[in-house]
């Protein structure tokens, strides 16, 4: 009986750690995600493409000083400064 409780506790703890990381939900397509698609020539920064998830829409990068450049298909393109790319990408 104690072994079952210990195994269940360990499984729940592992699931909580995986979900807290956030990458598990993004990899499963449940939350939106962004990735760098190309560097901006002649300037510090990059183009970032964000895709929506099943549970939420596309991430909004406007608070990270990024400029929305339009939507292509499901992806929204952003132009972001170099500091954001260094810190998050």
C-alpha cells in the first residue's frame, strides 16, 4: 500500500515539474509558442514567428518591445530587438 502511494506521489510531482517548465505544453501544441525564423540584416534583432496553441491564441510580444509585422497562415510575424533574442532565444 505504501509503495503505491509513494509511486503516485512521485508521478504527480514529476508531472507538476514538467508542466511548470512550460515546454511540455508548448511541444504538445496546447499553448502558443514562438521561434526565431531569421536575423534582421543590418540591425540587431530578429524575426520571430508565433503560432497559436489549442488552449490559447498566439503569444503577444508587444510587451517585449517587438513590432507586429503581419500574419501568414497561422503564424504571426514579429520584429524583435536583439536583447529579447539574447535573453529568450
